[in-house]
C-alpha cells in the first residue's frame, strides 16, 4: 500500500480505538483505506410486481443496474442519473434497502429499490438488452452468487409492501 497523497510506502501502526491503520511517515498521518462507492438499483414498476434487469454487452447473465457515485455527488443524485443514462427511464421514487462490500471491484455498494414507469427503454452502448421480469423470472435470470443476486433475493420479500 502506498500513500495516495505523496506515494510513500505505508506501514501499519496502532491507532487507539481503531486498531492497525496504514500510516504515512512522509505525511505523518494515518491513511484510512479509500475505495469508491456505487449505487445498485433493484428497479421495479409501480406495482412492484416486475423487476427490470440488464444484460451488458458480451455477457450472458442479467444483472441489476449499478453505477459509481461521482465526486461531489450523492446517492440520491446518482440514482436518477444512472438509470436515465443506461435506459432512458426516469426514476420516480426510491428507498434505501441495504449495502454490501463488493470485493471483485473494491467498491461499497448501496442498494436502493427504485420505482420507474414501465415504458420503452433506450439502451446505451454498455447494454445489450433490458427486460422487465416477474419476480420468479428475475431470480432465474440474475447472475448466480453475485452481489446483484444477493440484493435481489433480499429485496424480493419486501416488494409490494407499502413504505
């Protein structure tokens, strides 16, 4: 590990109430690990009986929608931006659901249940297809043992409940 400010190699030092934390001798500061944050979206129709899944170009499995939160942006701003960029759909409302660290990309994923109107989608160049699915279809199509399947399977019992 190296300091993101000066490039010095970091060493682990004990910090009271924190344990072992990377430390930069050059900056004389503790450097807590930094990793990006992204939103994951379980996109549903207004009745919450259908889920919108995406299949990326050159991939066989379907996934939930997701996107990185840009510098200076909040999750609440990233949700409608990402959904609009990827599908042309407007996010009508959303509610926070859960979070999970996604080791494969070293990112903290914040999952939201997002309501969108069931209307025609326009795909960007990242997506090969999008599909409105029943809950059962979504469970069968989602990439198995993935962060997306974790969020989807956790959200299914909550869908249709009035919040």
